[in-house]
C-alpha cells in the first residue's frame, strides 16, 4: 500500500476551502438565489470586461426566460461556478466596476454594435453640412453625400453589365427641409442598389426652369453620354418618403436611361413642366404617391389655369399604381408602349376647362392597360389606339373616353366593365374624334358591358326588338352603336304572336337592310310578330 505524502494534505485542504469561499461570495451577489455546483467538461477561462459592455449584456440577459438551477454535484476537487448565462444578475457587478464573464460568452458577443450606431453605408446629408431648416442652400452638401454613396463598396461587382452595385447604400435626408438651387443629379458613372429617402427638397427662386429637383440622368455639356450597358446608367434605384416642391421652377423627378427604378410614397408639387418624367429605359414603378401643380382638394378657383403634366411616361414597360394627380393640365401623359396604369385617381383639371386625365399619345402603338382607375371630371384620350384596354374604371362628371384619329388607325381596343356617371346632358361615354381623318378600318374593337347613368351609352354590340302587324320591322341601333353606318354581323329571329293564323306560320321573311345602323326585316305576307335582333361591329369573324 502506497503511503501519501502528509505534506500534500494541507495544500489540498487550502484549495478546497478557497473554492468554497469563492462560491459563497458569488452566491451572495445572486440576490439570495440558491444555486448548485456543476462540473463542466473543461474549466472556462475568465476575463474582466468594462462595466459598460456588461450593462449591454445585462439588458440582453434580462429578456431571457428564467433558467432552472443545475443539479448538485458534490465535488470540490474541480468545483467551478455554473456558466455566467445562468445568472443574469451577475452580468454587472453591484459596484459598477468590472464584471466576471466567461471568455466563451465574451467572444460570442464580439461585434455587438452600441445602440443608435450608424451604418457605414448610410450617408446622412446633415453630416455633410446640409441645412435641415431650409434657410440655406444645401445643393453642394447633398450632392457630396450622393457622390460618396456612389463609391462602390466592392469594386467589380455589378448589376447589369457596367452598372456598379452600391450595396444598398442610403442617402438619408434626416427629416429635414432643404433648399436646393440646382438639380441633385446622380454621378455620370452610373450605379444601382441605392436609395434616397426621408425628407423634403424645395427649389430656390433661381432654380433652373428646365431642371428637376432629382435627376437620374447621365449627361454632359456636349449632350448624352454613352451608357455602360445599352445606354442604361442606373438600376434598382429607389426614391421614397420624399416631398419635392419645385417652387414653380421646373419639375420634380427625371428618370432617364434607368432600369428598375422605384418612386414610392412621394408628394410632388409646384412643378411647371412635369412632376415625374420617365424617358427611355424601362420598368420604372411609381406607387402610393401624390402629384399636383397646385395644392388643392378640388373645385379650385384657378383650375382653368392649371398647366404642366403630372406624370410623363416616355418609355416602355412602366407602371403607375395607386397614385393621385390632383392638379395639372394633363394627369398622366403616355408616349411609350406597354405601360400599365392601375388605381390612379385623376381630378387634375376638368374636361370642361380643357384638361385630360390620361392622354395616350403613341399613335399606332399604344399597348397600354388602364385598370380600376377613377377619372374625376376628366377623361381619357387615345390617339390611333392599338391594343388598348380600359376596364373596371369609374368615370364621374361626364368624363369619357375619346378615341382620336391621327392616321385613321384603330385595332385591338377593349373598353369594358366600366361605370359612367354624368349630368344628363347626353354626352356619349365613348367618342370618336375624326376631325382630322376618319378611322379607315377599325378592327377587333370591343365596347360593351359598361354601366351608364346620365350619359349616352355607346357599344360595338347591341340587341333590340320591334313588334308590329305587317310586312316590315325596323330596329334602329344608330343611337347606341359606336361606329356610324357599320354593322358587320346580324342575327335575328321572327316570332309570330299567339293566335296568328295558321297559314301565316309559314310566311317567308328576310333581312333587307342594315344601312345607317338600322336593321330592316321584311315578310311575304302581313303577320303580327316580334323581330328580335342582335348586331355587332368590328368583331373578329371567321368566314368560310
């Protein structure tokens, strides 16, 4: 039997007593809670961290649910404290000095940012000297912030070829009102994945009359700069939560040679040219915004003098959704193809004062869909419409659709399922403007299923009946059919009245005329009968 060295016993006893005293001391700081000992696989090392850091840890740990104490293991040879995460109240020492935290926990919390810290890719214009009170010109300061935001964080990464990816950078206006004496123009180098938001811009009295408060435009004195990718300079650019006051000096926003631009929740006023101009490029989405030359809620005494265009889409594949145009000579001007307008409310200028709610000015290549819009005392004008859909809209105050001939072209026009409400003056819901030249050969035009009150209905298909006792029946569709003196398809049935002579049952009858949009049916002998007629214009018919 091996003999133990007696000299080692006191050292072991001292170590045990020291461990017990440490346990008792720390349990006092646990607010009287009773905790038991555990033996982890390895003794964690400890480090002393500043109290301010542990105050952050303490706030975090106080949000954790209570954790039950571990079971007791009566081993003093390797006695250690339970992990610090089990003791939220230990995160900060009572005296406000250093705190005891395991190094494992400390390493897991490395990189935690202090509250309210600023991201390195959020550029606050006030940090560049912009005046949020609107007393001083902030053009230079905002332009510097934009220029810094256009420094790509990872050179070589692009969106569309040649357009640098700016990583989601933000130019923050900090809720201020800023005077600008010149347009805030994006760098000509181009870029994408960036946002400007959160404040107001107001043009000074000497702002260029042909400028826009914000310009996505890459130009030089010599003219248009060649784009990095098929003439496109900007991609995935967002403007939101902005109020833009052009101060009757120029326009609000110009989006030129840009791809996938978003304009959301903006209030654009006091422009003389356009509230928003979209030129070339494609896929600009404008949504949940308010646009008006004058701030008004309708019935403005100066309405007849309103000028300018609320939104001008001079490009392809764009969408305007849930937008109000409350004052301008023209609410939305479309001179590009394949655009969609949905949920737009136009009360910009009444038709009686010469206003137009939606003007489709791309003769022969319209390709526009107008859906669920509200035309409030101002209507729609379409020049030489080709592939036009107007559906689910509400036209109030004699507002209507005018199909205007420029070169006499009309094809693929559908105007269905709308509501029209007028003042009883007899205006037609759809009007043909052939003052310049007549529509030569309208094709695939469908106007039907519209609900009309206080206006004259118009349609490309209709049904009617005529009852009489004789040899001729006439049903006049001229007051209803859209195109004068044109009926392409007729169906009719002659039904003799009950009690007619048996001999008359076999009387011959035929369609005699459709001239002047009047359908005439005649029989060989006089009979009491009712003729039911259905007609159609401009339908796609199959002939054999």
